[in-house]
C-alpha cells in the first residue's frame, strides 16, 4: 500500500492507511450487522408476523384497537412475552402510534422492542429512534398490569419523553407518570402509581432507598407478615413495585455510573473546620513530587518515607490532630489529591460558591453528589468555599444490586457490545445488536496526532473554520470544561461565531444540540453521552456532506468516542468524523507513557508514525483503562456485599 505524506503536528509524517479504506471500514461494519439480521431467521419471522396483522389493525376503529391490545395482554399474563403474542401487540401499537403521533415504528424498532421484553440490551445506533422503540415494550408490559419504569439519565429527558409519548399511552387508557427532582413525597406516590413512569436513574434509586429507610430496612416478605399482623404503619411506600425497567443509555447507567454506590445521608457539623483543612493545604503545598509524595494511575496519591518526615517537621508546632501520624497522613494525602489530582473545570466547577462535581462520561454537573471522607471539604478549602458538613450514611445501594431486583430488566444504548461480558456477568443481560434502518454513510478520516496540546488546539481551530466555511455543520467533542473553553477562546480570537455546550450551559443543551445541524454552525461540546437529542441536518448541510465531527481527545472508554462519532451520519445521512489528538493527553501519559516519550523524542522527527499502529496503541490504552474501571466496579460490588453481611450482625430495637 502506498504511503502518502499528511500534515500533522509541526511536520509531515507517513500515512500508511489510504483514505479510501476508512469509508470501506464503516460500510463493512454496517453490512455485517445487516448480514447478521439476514441470518437471524427468528427476527425476520417476527417482523413478518407483525406485518401480517397490519391490514387487520388498520381496519379497526380506536375502541377495537384498544380491546385487541387488552385481549392480547390477557394471554401474555398466562404465557409470557412470546413472539406470536408480541407480534400482534406490536402491530396494534404501531397502528395507534401512526394515528395519534404520526409516527410509524420502523421494522428495526420492532426488533428493539422485542429485545427489551426478552430481557436484553438493544444496541441501536444514534438517531435510530430508541425513544419510540421503547413505547412498544412500555405499552405491552403496562397492558399486562406490570409497573413499568422507563429510566433516563436526567430529568429533562424523562419529562420530554413522557410528554411526547403521553398521547400514545392515553390512547390505550394507560396513565403516565413523570418524576421530577422538586416533587415531594406525596406527589411522587401519585406519579409512581401510574402505569408507566418516566424517571431518572438517580431519582428512582433514591426513592427506593427512602422506602427502605421508612421500612427500617426490613425485607418485603417481612412487610407482608407485618401486614397480616395488622401493622400498617410501614406500608405507605413511594414505589408500587420493581416489575419492569427499561433503561435508556443502559451502558452509562449500568456500567459507567455503577462505580459508586448511591447513598442517602444526613449532614452533620464538620468537626475539623476550615482551619484544619487550610493548614493541610498549606503544608501540602510545601511537599515536592517524587521526593515527598507519589501519584498512582487511578487518582491515588501517598506520602513517601521522606514525605512523612518532612510533614512531621512542618506540623511540629501545630499540635492537636497533627500530632497523630495517622491523622496527619490522612489529611495530607487528601490535601495533595485536592491540589494535584482534582482540577477545577475538569473534575468539578464552582456554582454560586459551591463545588459541584462534573460527570466525566456525560459532561454534566452532579449537584447532589459529593466526594467522601473529607476530600470534598478539602477541595472546598482549596477554592475558598464555605465548608459543608460531613455526611452520615443512612442507607445505600449499588446500581448492580438495585437493578438486579427487577422482575424484568431491559435496556437501550448505542454502545454496549464492548462491555457485554460484564453486563452478562453482573446483570445476566445479553446484548442484541439492532441493524440500522438505513446503511451508514459515515466516513472516518485519518487520525491527526500532535506533539503538544497547544499545537492540537491551534490545528483544531483552523480545521473548524475550514470546514464551516464550506457551509457544513461542525461538532467538536472535548474532554473537559476547560478544554471546551480553551477552544472557544481561540475561535473568539478569530471572530468565528460558535456555541459552547458544557457543564456551565447544561440547561441549554437541548436547544444547542438541536441547532447543531444548521448551515455553518459550530458547536463545541463536552462529551455527548446521553444527550438524548438528535442533531437534525438542514437540507443544505446534507447536500454539502453532512455533519463533520472532530474528536479532540480519546476518552478512557472507547464507547464514549463511539457515541460522539455516532452523532454524524444518522439515519443514512452523509457525514465525516476525525480525531485530532495530542501526545500530552491523559490517556497516553497514563497508560502508554513509554511510547509517548519515544514518539515525542524521536519518531515524530523521523516520520515513522503509522495510522494502523497508532490505532492499535489507542485501543491498547483504552482497554487497559477499561480493565481498571472494571476492577473498581467489581470492588464496589464486593464492598456492597460486605456491607450487607455486616448488617446481618446489627440488631434492631424497634418493635
């Protein structure tokens, strides 16, 4: 294969992957899914069976259509969600959707609905209509009398989806609930009493924990026994049961957010106070890297022997807690983490004088989440904020344990195959890859690698202007708030209009994403996982080649990169994607530091980087990161089990 020079960094390098192969890869990937669908005789038979009912359904009036679903649901209560019954139910729902929403489910959406009721994760490409596909499963399950929870990643999406689909559910006489953050307990009970409830994963799980606290942590079987004995004080629950859950962005909820248990706690006065935290920060600033402390790969940091000696010397005149080696080590390691590991506009932002954590996978603010064991207070001291109180745990649960309690669990996402083994092992869910409605026309351009981060941002700004001047829409994905604002600053210097979407503008995300497909529109966004709003192309943009997506830093999870690229070329539209990264990016420095030093020192100058080898390095670094993240999640499960076992030794004085 002939090599050709490509401009990269501060000099050319040899590109071994000719551009024509990139679109071929995308084409073959799309066809492989379609071939799998063609080989799947049961799926083809299911779609054919559903279509066989269509003429009958079209001839029914509204009342007859409703009765058909109810009659089919009666058989399902006895025989389960068999294909023969699902085909009849889906045909009726498809016809009703066409009448009341003006939307007719695609054949591939039928397959997604079937996968959900078979207890699977339906992997659907971005823009393939996951929201509408979920209505098939939600209507069918609710018609059988099950409590159906459609779980989204935030309140905005749960409200939007509930409102958009309410006419379809109402057509079948099904009530729709929507849980919002500001709802009180009485309103939550009203909403959860509905047949189908749209709710964010955090609100749902915390409501479950509130029920557990109100029951004193007793099991469901014990509550039934109490009811038989006439004790009704504990029976007024918020939820009406964990029957069926349909989880949107399933990999984000079940995998990425499952690293940390959800905890309901009460705030207690902080015993340490601002003075102690400030002293810790002052002492930590006098410690030197390598000599006094070392950093690990997973954000851990610890004092060396010289660091213990140095810190003891610096604390000699302070007394109190500082006289204790254990307290001294704990406080200083937290202070060092606050100084050198957790950074403003990357891991957190300041809102109204408060530290708010930013989700690294979605780029969203998590206002109700705090770091534990004094780290959050240490960061507040670093930023000069008011010190919040310490938290005392009242109840906790992991997503793994919570979602494992549903009688039927299914999910939807654009990226799940990479983590299918873990999803199978933890949740006993398999992944069903759903073919696209139309073949993908996405073209991936060759990667561009730059020695320094500054070189990369200058090149990205130039590239953005170059593409937008053609009239095409451009979406740039960044890894942090700081990075998005760096690029925004460069575009402002060049006088280029653009929109920025990050944790600071989270409330305006739907409008920003919806407008991102307009002519010459430039959108700079921090991570696009779970945004939930499709980018619809203006007709002129589609003619000019569609949306152009630029990835500026490979994420530690390849799934997040795939979600960003998936924004381009949805529903068979044209589109291009490319990566423009720097060797100074975290993923390279953390997971392949030796290769980075070699490349920076000599290989770039000798023109010896090849795209195929570089792609392999990226895959290696991401797989290494995923292994570490998987270990953290497994440790979370183990700690949760130990916590439950410990509860077994704790009695109760309540009668």
